[in-house]
C-alpha cells in the first residue's frame, strides 16, 4: 500500500510498521526498543511521529476534501510510536515537523536524566545508540538538575556478562530477547517506576544464547565480560567472517585490537543465524591469545624441540619425506579446515603419491543427505523431528527450530534490510509445540519446547528409526525402542507425513552408526521429509564434498595413527591423547604436527609447525545446509603461524615444486575447475553451489566394540580449547562427566568433584556434574575432535577422584 | 417530525425527577444485603434468568439500545465492545471484571462488592452469556479485603445454589468465576496490565492491537468491563434498554454513581441520572462545601480540574459536556479543593501518587512522571523554585502528554496542566516568595 513519508511516497506490503516505512523512504527516526527479529513494544517512545490517514465513510468511499477533491487526511490526535503502528492505505507520516522534533528532543532528555553519561569510560562509547541519537536528536543540554539514580555499576549477571544498572535505559530488548528468541526466561524487570532494574532470580543466566544481549543492548549496560575495559570501539578492527565453531556457518564479526582478538559479535545473516550466535562462538575466542600458543616452527634437535626458522623446518620435513614411498605417508587435517586447506592437503598427498589423506573427525556415513533441507526451510517447517542434542551440537539450528515454533515466517527484506519492527511478532507468543518431536538418550534442553518427547536407549538410534519406519508402513514397534508411547509415535509419524515441509534433524549420535544413518534416510524418504545432518565440525560438509577422503577404508585417519602410516602430517588433531596411539606414534619415523598448542601429539613430534586459528585465515567453508560461506582473516598477531595452504607453500618451496593449493588463490583456481564457481566472488551471505553428491565409499574403521552405557556428547563449547578460555571455563566449571544422582551416590561422587576417568581407554580429567537429565546408569562425557559424539566406553570402576568438591563447613 | 420530538418524553436528568429511582445502589448500606437470600428476596438473579432464556445477540442488542457506556472511566459503549468478540470457535473465552478500583477520588465499586456482591456476579453471568464466555475473571483490588471476603462468600453461595457452575440457573449455560486479588498496583486497573497481572506476569500494559477481544487473558478472546457496568447490565436486562435510555443526555444514557470527597458536609457515593449537574451533586446531595472552595476535580484524580464557578457547577455530568469543558467524566469521582489549600501542594499529592504507581515500562512515564516531576514539586515546595522551573515543568508535562505507552502519564500530566491553567498565580507566588500563597496547615485536627 502507498504511504507518504514527509515528501517521499513508498509502496510497502500491508502490515509493515510505520517505522519501516520511514526508513524505507530514506528518512531516519530514532529508536531504542525496537530490534530486528524481535517484537516491537513501544517502550522507549523515541520513534514518535505525526501520523495521519484518510478515512472512509459509511458507504466505503474515501472522504474527500471539499476544496481540493483529494482525500482528507485525518491526523491522529497524539503523536504515534511508529514502531507499533501498522501502515494503512494513504497514511501520511511526518517526522520532520517542529512538533515531532520537540517530542523527540523531550524523549532524549527524559532518557538521559538517569543515564550516568560516563561515555569516556564506557565500553559502548563510539558504538552506542544512545550516544548517537543524543547527538542527532538531543538538544545537547539537560535541564535536570537533581541527583541521578544510583544503582549497581558492576553487577555480574553471569560469569560472561556484566550489567551496569545505571546505564540501563529500560528498552527491554534483553528481557524480550530471552523470552522470544531462545525461550529461556531468565531475565526480567524488577521493581517499578523510576526504580525499575533488570535482574535475575539467581546468579547466572542458564541459557546457551546469553551473549546476544550484549549485542542488542543500545547502551553500555550489558557488556561481554571477555572484552570489558579492553578497548574502545574505534580502535577495533572489525572483520565480518563466519564462525568455525560449529557446522552452522553463523556470521560473526571478529573485533581485534593490536593483533589480538578481543571480542566476537554476531554478524547478520538473514538466512542462517539471523543476528544471533551462541555463547560457545561468542566467548570461545580467548584461546587465540593464550600465552602458550606456538608461534614459530619447532624442530627436534638432540631430543628437544627448539624454535627454528620456517625454511629450516620445511627443509627438514622435505628431506625426510624423501625417505618414504608415497603409500607410507599419511596426511590428515581437522574437519574445520577450509575448502582451500582441503585442496592443499589433497595436492600435497598427490605430490607425495599417497592415498592416505583424510579429515577428522569424520563419521562413516555421509553428512550430505539426499534431500537436503536448508535452515530457512527449517524455520518455516510444519513438523520437525530431532534426534540428539542440537542445542549443544549446532545451537543455531536450535534457534531456527524455535522460529518454526513461533510460526512467523522470516520477514521479507526491505530497502533498509531486516524490518526494524515486525508487527507479526508479539511478546509471549503461543508456541506450536505440537510440531516438534525431540528424541535423545537423555533429557536435552530442546525437550522443554517439544510437544512429543522420546528417550530411547544409548545407541538405540538405528532401532528407533526402524521402529518409526515400521509405524510409517502401518506396522507397530516396541515402545521401549521408541522411547515414547506407541500412540505418540504414531501421531507424530502421521504429522510428519501430512506435513508439507517436514524436516528431520540428526547429529553425531545417528552419524556414528552407518545402520542408523541409513535408517534415518529411509525414514525421511518414507514420510517425505527433508534432512538436516549436523556434521561434526564447521567444514565436514565441504571437505567431504571436495573429497578429502582416503582412497581406501584402511587408509583412514584411525588407521594412519594406528601404524598405517610411517610418516604422518597431522593438522590440529591430537591422537596421542590416547596412550595406546601415543605408543605407536612414538615409534613413527616422521611425525609432523601442525597445531596451535603443545598437545600430547605435538610433544612426540619431530617437527611442530605453528597453526592459525579459525579467526586468522581466509577461505571458504560449506555449512550443514551446503551453503558456501567465506571465512575472512582478522588482523591477529599469530607469529609465524600458517594454515594448511601456507604449510603446503613452505613444503613446496623446500621440494622445489609449485603445489596446487599453495595459497588461498591457488586453491580457489583449482576449485573453480571442479566446482565451476569462483569462490573469490563469494559475498558475505555465501551461496549454494551445485555439488556432485558424493556417497562416501570409504567408511571409518570400526572402533572396537563399544558396549558401555556411556556417551560422548556434543557440546556448544570447543572442549579442546575450553581450558584456555577462562571465562567459559569459569561458567562451565570444566569438562563435565554427567551422571544421575543415584549413580553419583552409588559411586560416592558429588557434584563438582574432579575425577580422572578412562573414556575408550583415554584418561580424561573431568568435573562431576550430577543431573537428573541423565537416566540412571548412563553417563556422558564431552566429545573431542579425536573422539566425536557417539556411544563410548567409560570405565567408571576405575574412576579416580583427584580433588573433592570444596566443602563449606 | 418536530411533533415526534415534542412527543418524546423529556429525559430524566435529575435525581429530583419523580420518575427516577435508585437502582444500582438500592441495597447498599442495608444490613445483611450481601447475602444470597436477601438478594433473591429482592428479585435477584431474575434478570439473569430472563437473559438466559433469550439469545446472546438479543442481550447485546438490549445493551446497545440502552446506550450504556463503560463506567470504568473511558466511557466506551458497552454493547459495541461486546460485539467486537470474534465468532465463537473452540477457544475458551473470558469475561473479565475490572474491580481494581484505585483512582484517587473513586470509591463506588467498593460498596457494590461489599454490600451487593451478587449484583456484580449477576451482571457477569449476563455478560458472559452475551459474549459466549464460560469463564469469568473477577480481579479485585488487593486492598479491598472485605470486598474480597464478601465476593468469595457470594461465589461459594452461588455454587451451592446452582447459580454458578454447570447449568447456570437451570439453563444449559455453564459459567464460573475466578476471583483474583491484586497486589496493590494502580496500573492493574489498565485492562491489559490487569490481564498480565492475572496471568502471573509483571503488570505492564500490553501493546494494542491486538485488543482483548482478539487476544486477552492467556491470549484468548476476552471482554473486560468495570464493576458498575456489570451492575448496570443487570438493571438493563430487568427493566429494558428503553427504560435505561430514558435517563441521561444524548450521548450519555442511564444512571451513574458519583462520588464526592473533600470538604463537603456529606461526602459519599450518590446515584444520579447522567446529565445531572455538579451543583445537584455537591450542594443538594453532598450538602455543599464546608469551607470556601476554589476548584473541583470532576472525575477522579486524573481528570483536569475545573474552577469553582457558577458555570462549571451548572455543567451537566455527562461525557460530551465534560469533553467540551476540556475535562473528562472519568469515574465520576468529584474532589472539592478548598480555597485555603495550596494548589501546588495538592497537585504534588496527585503527582506523588502517579510517580509511585508508574510501572516503568516507557520513558516519559518512568523518567518524567516517576522521577523528574515529583522532584520539581519538591524543589518548589521547599521554596527553591524559580520562574524558569515553571517553564521547564510546563514543557516537561507537554512532553509527557500523549507520548507515553498507556494513559498513566496523561493521567498525571492532565491535572498538572489544569493547575497551571487555572492556578498559575499560586505557582508564581510560591517561586517568587519562597512560600505558598496558602500556608501549610493541619487539616485533620481542626
């Protein structure tokens, strides 16, 4: 419908808010409480405008002005908050008149009377909406001459977020955010009137998505504790990139200052993560500045690893590699390496003449389902079946599922981007719980939002899907196998089949068994659902797609480290954490480790080469929906660290050959041939590139029979770096051994005890976490890159208590 | 045509009209009037019985005929409000009674609930039938403990007698009432804040639209009315909409309760037909002021005051006349302000109330009403004010008018603006001399 903003006429869809019309027309109006992807509430009263609209008479004809013959515009008696006003045909919005300016000025004055104006010491200074708006719309002076409200200046809402209650302007964005987006109501206003403040019932914000409130806070009230007092906004280099923390491909903005990453903020990607990221991504960056980071190549001389220049290290490796015939060499990169790194690894393997090339962690089954769902499709799905714990595995998927539960389709983009006030969104919307079924071997967070909940036995994914297939085919199944009543299962299978946009989401638990993955695929076909497979790491999809895979199952990563390769190049993996593997590796004739830290494997290596973190490299990753997304390097001082392309370049120089993939550009030239797309041209939003579907012909070597009632579970935070992320560590208390209270009692363990326990033979130091989310008799430990999610064998009888919980007398 | 007008009987606009009879408050003050036997002896629940034999649309039409307008303050036509309910579907619907009477100067609903609770319940049954709601929510102000007790007893008695529950009064209509006590926040009188409070949420007003008819209690279709509106419905059903419409003026029909407080001989609640004058209320019924008066507030503390003149006292108390005079009928709570009371102090008293009751949701109310304005009054009353302060106050109040999320900020701004309009000289005297024109005095031990 056509509306007029000042002197500009715009044509927008019915239901659009007036504030979006103002921005679409190219005008500006201040606002603090509206926030994209959240309900408009009209609390800050900044976006007031003079609004008028024509009216119809009783016969449905427009009332016309007698003199001009035009439609008479009837002005609303008071100024309207444009964020909460829907457009009507012929509406006239005035944002420039004296009356409007006076009101905006007055609102700025009201907002500032209790604001401390401590901008010179505020972390938000320079990037503060209140500061900007005060300059643009305020009078520059205050007539308020009384003492301002004094409240707590440093209130730790959690170990990750600090609240300055004096700076808060009560826009309610954070409070609304928790209810509307993750559905975790952990924050609210307390007290009333001028005494209103935000707070929690207890310390801490029990949600996986708390950090987003620091992005949306229009002032410096809510601050990321990892970056507080560490820099001013104009000093930061902002790098728009993609997170390599999980397979979602969430857009992030990496803020670095003087060569150090200080904070991660959410980037905007309307089709992937919208403007939200989980806490694992946001706060899990501190390891990049860890003082123990390896910044120069290390070469073993007289039994000691000593720092050497790159050419010396590369020459040593090149010289030694000549001793081996190709098939004795193994190359393995981590599954969050970029496509370009994958090309480099493949090219190096080809140069060496070996088929022993792989990426890890990798499961046997493919992460590329035949009927691939996208995250946008998930967000509008009408029936969702989830197996596993997506809230921990790929938290972005959890939020898109919650979008579907709200039942509001993603907003169309306007000329100025995402609508500022989407009037379809409301506070406390009813959620369509009935469209969601969550199945897992233990209680997972998403079950709170699910209409149907199933708890099957550990390792029961295959039988679960077989049971569901039987039901879909009109048969029946054992309720113990389904983990829910037969009636519930039947009802949900019917719902999936009747749904037009059904999506089945599976993760590591299903991928860890070929039979389960096959059954899931068959079930999806039986009910006509699309699939979203949560790969184990950021680029598992892409590396599989370009074929960073061994030429035979006996050449895979597990076989390589188990003695299959006499010379090994390993990037960012730590197989030697397993003492049995360490013994073998100690005997290997050449072990080259490319890593950021001195891992158990690096300590055995002949050469250790410094690696870049995921924030420091350029490249491309393919997220779990098959979207190619550009990763951009932040200006971080990583010493002489290189990514795999850099590693290959250095080795190539030493070999005296130009290996393909010796740089990102070189790798992209190679990829252009295979993909038919130039990745140099990829925009920040990424793109879908048609991929030849590759059925993984090579599986991973079966692990020795796991019969334990234990699980390696995916976690939102990267466990391999958890101990080097002090803020996350303080929040989580450490990697958790989760078990049921009854089991804790039987084994005389209490919450917070520190123990060492063997997980599949690997000793792990863990913190006891007693929770009734675990069924009695089942324990879980966090997955690691070298030990991805799936059933595990945990030696509870051999548990050693290292330190008892601190008892307070 | 003119003959027809001439034939139409003159509407009843005075309590002294012989055709007028007290209906709403006929039982108030009678010992034992709150019991069910007393109420039934006096024809109680007959109106509901009759209504239940007709159809919901017939009830709504009758209420539309009566011209009844909401008695909570805003004066929205009740019949039209009821017809806003969406067509019936499988969803639960609610009829909500707003008994959170908290406006200073208003105390009419209290005596309904204390002395005549069954009248309210009967009205809710009729309204519930009209809009197809099988659940009523009676949200009673927390401080009204006796009212709460009496309502609780009344509801229990109704259950025992089959008046509430399955098959109300032998009909096929099921209806039950949930009695809920507030926790002492004025903002809960705002309909959507009341619903939030009832749901156990923070009592912030909600965004409208959606209006309660679309998404009210628990997001379900709801209609909310004031206690007096429900009581009026009983009599409309008993005596017919035409009887009701015979009282009052063109835009304001029926009979209404007016409250008088301040220095008058007989403060209290008086039932008058709409359109009766302030003079009739203040002088004839309340016995006139006991000391010289300079102004009166016509409809509860939020309505702009009027100066004490012959013209204003002769104004008819109806919605239209009040709007024309630049004020509002509100709840009909008239407060007489004596000559000897410092107007600045009197208004500060009102401002303090609204400052305390601001919910803190929106900026002008939280920062203006609840923080800045009371501080300015404190400064003035401490004798530290300046002429510039008055300019600042007027501008601040202008910024509070019509900019806030809900009417609470307006409710605070309007009396302040009116005081500046009529009694600016008192403010000026205070800032020029450092002390008020009318000295502080002890009003209670005199």
